[in-house]
C-alpha cells in the first residue's frame, strides 16, 4: 500500500492502472476509520483491481466550526488498518490541494437536501457534493462505495452523479453494527461507557417499531419511537421521519410508498448519532 498526498501523484498512479486496463474502486472517507469503513474497503478490493481510499476532513461540509475542530484525526491508526484491509492507495490531500481556491459551486438537489439532515445542517450536503465531485474528478473511479447509515447522503450522491453525468457506479453498503446493535460511527469514540450503554436503545426501539408498521399509523409509529427514545437517559431525538426511500419525502400513510424508511438523529449527551431502519422495500 502506498500513501499519496498530491493530485499529481495520484493521477499518475491512476493513469498507470487505467493503461493496464485495471478497474479502480474508490472509498472516500474523513478518516477515524472503524469496521463500517473497513467493510467498504473490503468490498472495494473484492470488486476492483485497484482500491483507492481517501482520507480528507472536508471543511466545506461542516456548518459548525467546533465540530470540524473536534473531528477525530487518527491518520497513523487509519493507515495501519487500511493496509491490513488490503487497500492499494491511500490519498491524503491537504485542504489547499483540494481547494486551491474557494469552491463556490451551489448544487440544486430539489427537495432531497431540504429535509432531515439538510434542515438541521444547512449547507452540509452542498459541501459533501463539492468534495465528492472533486474527488471523483481526480480519482475517476469505476465504482465508489458509500454506507447506508448516511442514507440521505447516499441519495444525494446518486442524484449528483445523475445530474453531472459522472460515469461511476455507486455501490451502497449495509450499516455495520456493534454486537449491541449500535450503528458504527467515528462519533461513538466520543461516548462515555454509560452513554454507549444507553445509545444501544436507539436501534432496539427502531427494530421493535418495525413490527408495528402494519398495526399502527405512520404518525403513531413516529410518535412512539420519539417518545420511547426520549425517555432513555442521555438521549434526545432531534428528528425522526418516516420517508419514501427514493424521494426522502415524509409519508402519511403506509400505502404512500413501497419503500418506507425511518431516518433518525439522536443526541446522546453532546454526540449527534444517526441511524435508520428500512420498514419495507
Ligand atoms: O461520509 C463521509 O465520511 C463524508 O461525508 C464523505 C463522503 C467522505 C465526504 O467528505
């Protein structure tokens, strides 16, 4: 495995591989890697001749400067586990390398980025689209891998790829969970043991609610989930919406869609956790 820091070096490596007719798989990350990321890397290695992983904490997707500052940076550990997972190239560019001048592009994702995360983190998805489109332009991957935990991000990236006609296959990967059910996330490192013990209730309550979808109305299920989670110490729901998995618009009746997903964000103390559950598809 090699680590490259500049676009020039990365493009040289990519062009050598393309000349040899090798397929390129790409896993964009912000580092602080966990087993969720590793499952993407392993799938990427399995499906492509070359697996490239980027580690770049993208400033344009943080609407809160403290969040950007506090984002864990664990590059040595990350490099070690990427090597073990079989990655071929790790790309670790500087902010100057990715944004030699400010990126002022404004994307229009219609309603997709106006709801849920988009409502609570204005500008977040525009920043994600800026960096991912830039990275796609540099890496020119055949396939790129994204986790389903960031359900809305995945929908937006698919839309961006369609809008910009980028010739890449987006490969979604299922949520990886701890044995307790807690969705793996770089942010879990910031939970105390007590908080972690309570955070497992998020998935438990979501899973239990799955059994109710044909017995209760959408709104009854939504309220039950929110009230049950809010009763648990440390936990406070920011939003829980039951949406159509393609349009991300809230449904009123189960009959409104054949793909219903519950998307949730919960504060556990100061730590913002996200998760989702597919009711049916
Ligand atoms: O999901 C993430 O870690 C980031 O949003 C991504 C896709 C690497 C873009 O910075």
